[in-house]
């Protein structure tokens, strides 16, 4: 066949080159033997390539064979068996298409202008015919040629598209996420693709392996666009789609909070964590001040925020309102009372004058209301100097007894505690004691003051270990009923009408083996009946016993004396800045009682406006001596 085409059944001589691409020279001559297989028949003998130098040039040898009679375009495979000094070095193969002439389209076009090959040394072509006239577009054609021999040969012409397509990608895209989602729905524009013979297909593949129409996730996604022509040639370009998180988290604060500060000007407030969500990630909100912080009295704004990784932020706020309340709210049934029986009695005042007991003295009454049990009562006389004297009273069932302060503790002013104990001296639940004290002063102040009764709430309010020498009484609403943190007095008459109002305040606390606790600083608010208010402040030891208005300088006293106008009255409240248990009474003296119908002498206990949780007493454990 002309111009090197191998025709079925044709005897062929080929020059085949071998090159040593390794790093070691062949040890001996390299022998190559063409095998009679793969469409090769009647191969020539072995060829000696000599010693091939590593990395050296190729060495060529001629091999002859007869091509098998197969259809045009089919392959025959030349297999060379290699040996080096008798050592098998494997095989190399070469494929040849029978009677196939492969050409590429002319540059820039989709055809090839084909001229039939001529080999003047063997024959002269007189005529050629094909399945179509030239020029030839891509495809395979059968060419039949006549020579002047005369003879005829046939071959295949295969025209391939010689140029790859071109492709131009759309510009890179940047989009924000869709509302309430962490991705974005984006309609893509196809790239521009051209080819000399036409583009068969344009496809795109995403780096996240999703379809082109699927939403794009946050971040950068690469699209590999691919254009393929009819000959299988391709062109590739890349486009990026960047999706950014543009939506702030959703943040919801709790409702406004109201708290109460009982014992100081601030209180620790724990509030729920705000709820936060984000379409792309979990976010943790932060608040200032944080939950559990001390919030001062008044209104504090709590500002909260939450940010996502993209820096989008959301804020919300709520208010924490702290109200000042000295003491705990007053629930029914847990407070002490001067109108019921109890296991501990507190007489707010006793006094006597040893040289003139007829003008200043106290008659104390103590009664056991139980119909069956006797009562052992441990008495503690607490002086206003904080010293303590004690003794015992033993009462049979339903017995009452009365004694004068001048007979048991003459010349002392203070308050009296009576504690029900058992035969060993341990405090017990014995809610059957009542009592009162008739008090009179040489100044004219007098009154009948009922004892404040503290009920034993627990069945066994105090547990006394064997051999114990002391016991603690807790007035906390759990062991014994509570007393006041804030005390009040209604009907404070005007000093301009001749009234002298003596206030008595005691603290329930301390170790009565050594001395009672002191009141220290007390603060008060005095209101007139028109809702005007003035502040009061005083200090005291174990008992406050002073007349209003607690002033020292003449000008200050004049102002205080005139605060409640003549013929009118007011009210007051007293408290301590620390949580201490208070009880007390008031005695009013007016020398004009016989001349004025609006003048009265009176005495009564103070009101409890809020309760204290801090009242406690330590007493010695002594067997009753009676």
C-alpha cells in the first residue's frame, strides 16, 4: 500500500527502535524476537540490538512479517520478546491499524483537503474513488484506488477534529445566605464554549458533589466547567461561588425580673440564659452583668449579645428591678405574738428603783396554761448593759405566779427571757407559757406590756447531746417562731401636746452565758399624718430606752419637736442594717391627762413589719433549782 499504510495480507518490513531508559546498561546483547501473534504471521528472525547504554540513544533493527487478512481499520499487535544473555526481559508491544490513514482537520476548519498518497516507485495511481468527495469532515471513509499495474487497493481514511474547543467561564460569584438558612439558592449562567466543528456538550461539576441547581453552602464552592467536542477533545475552566453568612443570630432575652434585697443594698440575681439561634452555627449569648451577679437596689439594664463566626451580632436587653426590703415578708403563723402562749417568753422591759420601789418598779406575771404538765422555766434577766443574771421558776399545771423586779434584780433596767426546759435544763416544746409585765417609771411612764411568746415550731426544737453544757435556740421559723427585723409604732403623738414617748427596743441574740448581743446602729423613719417623713438614727447597747425625737443639739431638737404638729400624730419604723431580731415596746406619758380629754398615758408592744432569720440565743444547760 502506498505511503506506509499496512494492508491486510501485505508483507511488511518495519524498522523498530529500542532505547534503554533505565539507569543500568544491559549486561549482554539485547535480543528481540517478533512473535507470531496478534495478527502477525511469518515473522522474521531475532534481531541483536547489542548492549544498550542506560539513557543512550535508540537502536533500530528491521523486522519483516505478513499482516493477517483482517478488516480494514482493525489492529494488529506486534509483540517483541526481549532477552539479555538468556535472561527474559519481558515484552514490548506496538499496535498498527490495518489500512487506516488518520488525518486531522485543517486549522480553523472542520474539514481536511485530502490528496491520495502516491508512491511513484511502486505504482502510479490512475483513479481513486471514495464514499464522498473531498474535502472531508470528521469521520471515516473508504478510499478505493486503481493503479496502472493494473491493480487496486483499498484503505480507510479517518478524519479527526484536530482542534480542542475553547471555553470561557462566567465571573466568580459572591452571595449572601438566604433568609434563615445557611446556604443560598443561585441560578448559574453557563460558560461560553466554541469549537471549529461544534460543541457536543457543556457540563459542570461542583466540588461539593451536589447538582448545579442545589443550594450552595456557606463558604467557597468550585465549579469545574467542561466543554467536549464531537471528537472527544475537551476544554476546562473553573468558577467559584462564595456564600457569606450575612444574617445575625436570633436572640431572645428573658422577661424583666423583680427581686428583693432583704439584708443589704444589693442581692444576687440568677436569671435564665437568653435563647439564641443561628442558621449556620450554635451561638452562646453573653450578658452584662452576668447571671448570679449582685444587683443594687433600683433598676439595672442587663444587655445581652450573641455573635456568629462571620461577625454578625444580635442584641437584646431586659431589666432587673431590686426592691429594698428589710426582713422577710410576714407569713401567718410563724411569727412570735404577745397574744398567745409559747415555749419562750420575751418581756420587753423590766425596771426598779431600790431606794424608791413604789415609784419605779415592775410586776412580772408568769402562767403555765397546761392542764396536766408542770413547767420548768429558766429566767434570764438581761440588763441594758448586756450583763445577764439567771434563775428558775417551777410552775405546776395551770399555776400562775407574780414577783417584783425589785425583789429579784433591784436597781436594774433591761428585758427578761423565760425559756421552758426539761428536768435536765434542755429547752423543750412547751407552748403553754404566757406572761406580762406591769411597768412604771418615776418619770410617770407606765404600761402593761404582754410578753412576746415564741412557739416551738419543731417537736424537739433543741437537741441536747449527753454532757452538753449549752444549747442554741434558733428563732428562724423552723425551731422557734421568728420575731421582727423591722418594727413599727403607730399613733406617735405630737410632743407639742405635752407627750413624752419612750421607745424600748431589744435585740434577741447572743450568748447568755457571757452577755447578750448589742443593737449597735438603728435607723428609723418618722412619718406625720400628711405622709411627710424624716430620718432617725441612734446607737444603743443591749437595750434602747430613749424618748423622741433622739436629738442632741437645741436647734435639731426644735425642728424634731415640731415635725408632728400639735393635735396630730404620726407613725415610725425602725430597723438595723444587719439582719438582727428585734422586739420592744413604747411608753407614752402626758402630764395633762386630767386636764385634757385628748391626753393619754399608754404602753404597748411594737408591731412586727417584717421577719428576721437571724435571731438566736445560746443558753447554759443547768438543771432547774426549784
